[in-house]
C-alpha cells in the first residue's frame, strides 16, 4: 500500500511540469485583453475547475467519514 501511495504521489509531482506551460499561455492571453474579457476568462477557468473540485471533495469527505467511524 505504501508503494502505491508513493508511486501515485511521485506521478502527480512529475505531471505538473507537463501542464505548467498552460499558465503562461493564459497569462499572455489575458494581458492583451480588456478588463471585462479577462474577468470572463477567469470565470471560465473557475467554471471548468468546479466539477473536478466538487468530485474530489466528495470523495475525500466520504473517505474521511468512513475512516472516522472505524
């Protein structure tokens, strides 16, 4: 079990470098926009992140609740 957790954490840490270039693209795109468009871009990012965050939060809460009662 410890090997699985360690391998998962290692994979998550290494995958960040592959997705890191997206932040600079969004920053450059937002720099050329007016204030209203930049707020719209930020709202879209939050909207797209909402479902995965809710899913992870629900799984984490259920896991915590299951382990707390044991």
